[in-house]
């Protein structure tokens, strides 16, 4: 057989082997994604799954789709109540979602569904594990300073409206453990021990769930709380 024809046959065989290898790799990859939905961008978000490559992208998508967000809460077996719309103008609240079984005190405020979903993911995947691993106790309660406030940023007379104006934000002040200890952002942020380590761990953990995370590292106005919101931006702020 002429050398040129042999070379063509070898080249065709190599292409066929490469195509087969790519097909096998593709099937294996798809099967792996099917068994790891947290990494699969096409799988529905389930807040019970561990965080994965696709989790943040899926959370971002919920910010503009209330119906899908509430479907995610239902699919994740999370109790919630969809409350009637209220308010008007810049403080209109078409999305009022109240979590039904969440350890917030002094109450469980109605927030937007994307905030509710992020709170649940944050509690399950960040706060609860950090409490056990760093402080050696289970979480009992999370203290907040409020969610809804019809105001502009920093309470000014003009300027951009705060995410609190539509309850698309919540301020977290402290954490109470099952053993009775209370960890406060104001008192314990500069602690030299485990309390400060815990606060930084839960602050950093929130950055994977919320669009904006502000802490005492940001400015003096946040010396006593973490600010979390779901501003409709693609790139988050974590400070």
C-alpha cells in the first residue's frame, strides 16, 4: 500500500479514537454532574446541597425571578409564607417572603425571597458549622436589627435608596449558642480568640450567598452589625 494512503488511514483512525475518547469523557462528565447537582448549572438549585461551582450563579438568577425563588424554597423543603404586596413608590414591596422556621430574634421579618434563600443557605452552610467547629456548640438564635426601613442609604435626604427600603436587606447583630454564650459583632469583632474567628468565618461565608456583605471592616457605621443584601448586581461586595 502506498505510504500516502497508509498515512491517511492512520490519521483517520486517530481522529476516530479521539472522537470516541471525547464522547466517553463527555458521558462521564455528564454522569458526574448528574450526581453532583451543586456543580451542575442545569440542575435546579436545592439549598440542602453543599455549595458548588454553580451555586452562586443560581442564587444570582433568583434575584430577578420571585416565582423561581419561591419554587426553590419549596423544592428545598423550607417553610415560608408569601405575604401580600404593600407600600408604594421606592418603598413598594411586591415580594414579601417570611421564613417559617428560622432562628431569628426578636422576630422573623418579611424580606425578599432572594434574601430569604441566602439566609437559609448561610445558616446551614456557614453559621451552624462554624458554631460547632470553632466554638464547640450548636447555634440557638441569630439576633437582627431589622430588614425593612423606607429610607435612603445612610438615612440621607437624597442619594440612592437603601436596599432596606424594599426589605431586600437585613442587618445581623449577634449570635446566641445553645450553651448560652452570645457572640456580638460590636463587642467581639476585635476579640483575640475564637469569637472573632467565628465572626469572620460567618462574614466570609455570607459572601457566597449575598450580593453585598458589609462588616466592621467596611466602616464605622457597621461597627455593630453585618449588612447583607441582594442588590441586583452581578459582582458582589464582600468587606
